[in-house]
C-alpha cells in the first residue's frame, strides 16, 4: 500500500512536470524553444498569419510577463531558430546576430513592452509598430514626433516659450489608426518627459536652441500638413 501510494505520487508529480514543460500555443502560433525557461522564448508564426500583427501581440501578451520574461523572438516556418539552452550559451554564440527573426518583443517593468525589431518584409507593414519605420513616409513622421516632443520638453527644461505642440499632435493623431495613435502618443510622451529635464549640460540650452527650434518648426509644419490633408 505504501509503495503503491509512493508510485502514484511520483507518477502525479511527473505528469505535472511534463505539463509545465509543454510548449505553449495560440491561434496561429506555437512556442518552439526557449532560453532559461521563460527568459527568452521562440515562437513560430503560421505562414498564413505572418503579416497579421494581432498574432504577434497575442503571443507576446500570453508568453512574456515582466519579471520572468525578457524577450520573445518570432520566426516563420523554415527559418533557423536558436537551440534551447542557457542565456550564457545563447549570448556567447552571438545571440540574435546569427538569426533573422520576423520580430522581437521585449518586456518592460514600467509598461506593456514593445517590439524592438520588426521585419517589414516578413511581418508586413500594415500592423508594424511605428518605431519599425515601415512604409513610405514612416521615417520622417516618427522623426517629426520626436522633434516636436523635444521642443515641447524644452519649454520646461530650458525655459523656452510655451507652444501648442500638444494640440498639433492631437489633431494629427486623429487621422491615424488606433494602434498607431497609441504608439506615436507614447513615443511623444516619453520624449517629452525625458527632455523636460533639459540637456545634461545646461549650457546647451543656449548652444542648441537654434537647432531645436528649427527642428520643432519643421516637425510642426509636417504634422500640421498631414492633419490638414487627412494623412
């Protein structure tokens, strides 16, 4: 009886362990490997869903939780995938450098995390994060958002005259998709917070003012025109 109970317990623990190690799956994606458990996870996206951003975001939300996960790398069928193992082995052999993931998601301890890589060809342009700079006009648009935010931040950081840049941005964002609107607004807010402290060297408030003002005006003109044209 005692031995039978012990064997049953061992079998139960084994089943739990196996279920805990089972690869995770979702609609149109599956986990195909990992580094140090959940630290870095590798996901294969179905070929038919390769350019569906919702699939990438769903997998990231399910797999990558702050505190246990650093990154999720996304691959398409047939792509070489790093072997599972330790983070030491992964980084000593070059990390991501030897591979070409369609996207890489990085967790954040202060927010929802973001994609630090997005291959515009593999993962597509339609659902790409704004920071991926996919598509015509994406690069000047993103640059304008950051330049406008910097000039806005320097109002407090360097005592420059107040502007209505927040309103200019708000009007521009009305014409973009909800996902893109959230991403661009977050980028603007982050840059505005960072620059509201002013430059590391206070003397640059004067030294760089002409450039910051010029970049801010150019950004304002580009975004105002985009809002007037309806994107």
